[in-house]
C-alpha cells in the first residue's frame, strides 16, 4: 500500500545526500553566508565537527518568519520559476541544506536584519521547531550545529578519525575561501585560530591558505574568448608531485571536479613533468550562466558545460601558452629587432687549435683480460654466472656523458647507455625500501634540522600519523612557535639536506592513503615515491667521479636493469646494430 512519508523521514533521506559528514555542514553554511552578502565569515569547529560547528556572518540576516521558514524543505529565495535555473549565480538554491542539517543535528539560529531592533533565535532538532524567541543579536546570522548524527548512531559510528574529518573540513573551507579572496574568512579549531584571512587578491589568498612556498611556484594563466573566460594560476613543471592535492577548478565562482578538463591541463604538461605527476592549478572558468548546468549532483561538485569540447581546447591552449611564456618549454623567437650584432671574423685571422689533455698510453679498443670475480661491465650472459662486484675493484672502461641524462660506455657486445635519472630512482628505491621494511627503522639525528612549510591539512596528518612516521625512520617535531621541523631521517639515507623538505612533504602526502598496518604494498609505494622525488633532486651534469660512482651503485643493485616503475635503466646497442647504421 502506498503512503506519504512523514516530513522528518523524508528529510533524513535527503540528509543522506546533502549531509554526508561534518564537512558537508561547513560547506552548506559557508555558502549560505556568501549568498547572504556577508563580508566577514567565521567558522568554529570542535572535535572535528562532531560536537560543534558554528558559522557566523555579517550578511543580510532574516526576519522572524524567514528564520523559521528556512528550515522547511525546499524553502528558497533563489528561484520561483523554472527559468530561474538558467541564470543562477548563487551557491545554494534548492532549499534542502538547512532542512537536512536540522534532521540530523541540534541546530540553533540567531539572526537579525539591519534596522531591526531585536533579533530572533530559533532552536530545532529532528526537523521540529523547539522554540522561537526574540533575542539581542548582531546583524547577520549565527548557526550553531551540535551533536551531528546524534539520532543516527550508525552514521555517526562510520565517521572517520577526528584528524581525517578535520582535513575534510579544511578542504571545504579552502574551496570557498579561494573563490572569494575579497571576503574576510576565519577558522578556529578546538579554541585555536587556524586561519584569519583578510581581504586580498587571489595569489595572496592562495598563499595565505596553502603557504608562501606554493605561492612562489605559481604562474598566471589568462584568456578571454566568446565562449569562456579563463584565469588563475598554474604550477611550475618542476614542482609537480605524484600525489594529488592542489588541483582546483571553479565555474563562475563555484568549485567543481572535472577529470575531463584535468586531462586538458595534463596534456599541456606533456614531456614537462614525469608520468604520474600532477601540477598544482587554480583555474577559474567564467561562462554565460545559461550555458552551465550546476544542478546535476546534490553536492553541486559536478558541472556540465554546453561547450565542453571547445572549452577543453581553449583550456589546453591557455595552459600551453602560459608555460611557453614563462620559458618552461622550447620556443622560437623570430623577432630579430634589438638583437645584438655579431662581429664578422677578420680575414686572415688564424685561431690556434685547442689543446686537449689525454693519456697517450690509453687504448680504448684494447680488450682487458678480466677474471670471473671482476665482472661488472659485461652484458647479461656474462653477468648470470659472475657476481657484479667484489672487494677488489676491476679496471673499468671510460665513461662518456651524453647531455645531462645519459652515460655511455663500451661493452663486449657493443655500446651500453645508462639513463641516469632512472638509475638514481633504482638506487634510491632499494635504499629506501631497505629502510622502511623494518617496523622500527633506525633514526639518525640531523645536525641541521630542516624547517618544513606544511599546510594545515599536512600538520593534521603529522599529528595523526606521528607514530607511523617515526616507524619509517622520519622524526618530525613541532616547535613552540607551531613550526614543524624534520629532525631525523632513516639511518641509511644520505641525501643532501636541501632535498629533505621535499622528501618529507612527499611522505606526508602519501600517508593518508596508506593502511594502518603499513603493508608491503604501501612500503614499496613510499620507497618508490621518495626515490622519484630524490632522483629529481640529483639529476643534471655529473663529474667523471660522480658518473663512475653512479654506475657502480646501479650495478650493485638487486635489479639494476629496471627503475621502480618498470622502465629500463640501461639500453644496449649491439655491434651489429651499429654496423647496420654505418652501412646506410
């Protein structure tokens, strides 16, 4: 038999879509504050939102009647006709948020309009209004949401740890604060002020939230077409990371996710960043509101553009143009105006040939007689029956560095070329893996601790995963001034101090995704990611001694032929192939 669901039951069902966790409440209330015309918005949370979520604003406020009506489902001031959906410029419009929140928490609203002598206080729980009273109140609205999911124990039970829920709150706060740099936002967590963001421009707002280091990594992107206007900032290729974190799209001031548009950005970075790495970007798209559909998902994090194929191409071109303009990719300048004059060589001028230092007794074509124990440079057939290295170092053939990435030397079967970047990845991977395999890696104290520029989310990870981080051999301490420092690293690590901050940053970004027991798969991923980050710090031209040490260390590895990601570290050009090339 069919029947109409009671209002509080239908609100609970709607709450399952709108209010998934405390961060959902923060998002909805902050968006309402922005829509109310507030210039100051303050967020206070306690126990990661479980106990209290409070959002105060100095917006337009509400009358007594509207304050009560606001908690009714589908109560909205944003739309009255179907045509209004085509011109929406506000965050919220369906009128489900407050009704959903009031069905799963105890809510108190204090509000006053400009010009009203007194304000109004509404208390509501389980979708029922408990009291409505006249009170003294500041202009604007103050929402206090307590004991979220108190009436749905199963939902409350499945909330994650305080640190994990707090990071979700930080993410929602960040997305809204970035879209409105002209507004004053603040965030207080358990009585401690986390952010106090004064009105500023977009770059300063990004720096204020995510750190000055990130602000220095960004370059501007800007394009204006009849279809879409694109502006914002993108990260430098060398600062791309393997873990996601700072990838933001905004459509008409609203955060949204788009794997499709992300492909356009990544395509622009092809051959500029390693495979699997992601650049930072903060990209704002502005288009005619009638050409955007924001009503395809309850949380409004998905947006459909009418001209998405054209926008893909425009976005890709805009990112490529910005990268080229900032000299991150090769470009040709045909403008010869103001080019310096190159003097002509005087006729009759004789330039002496350069003097070359060489050893007249060295013959590179003379085969050395090697014992079985001294094999280290033979090809695969010889290596299978002989150890790679012994205590007595054999006579070794000369190395030739090609460009800044390759090393070449002769072997019995032809020419061997070593990819130095992948070689470093293999060497560091095995070194790191050896360290993290133990459940209690030995920690070596750093003589000069490294200051870490961590975001609030990263600080939360450090506090939550401190025992695990120490278990892996890293010791990160919090100073009295709230600054975090790397004071210890695994005993087997010997990287330069300059790269330690990036390695620590990489480690912190991986840990939230790892399991609590640090299984073998997680350990290998940690070792691989740290190795990739460390190898990038070491890439570049090498001295003869450094090149020799690198090749020796590579052949001392358990799997010298492959990088941790499965790419070859060594390429052999057989004599027959060389002869074939020369006979053409």
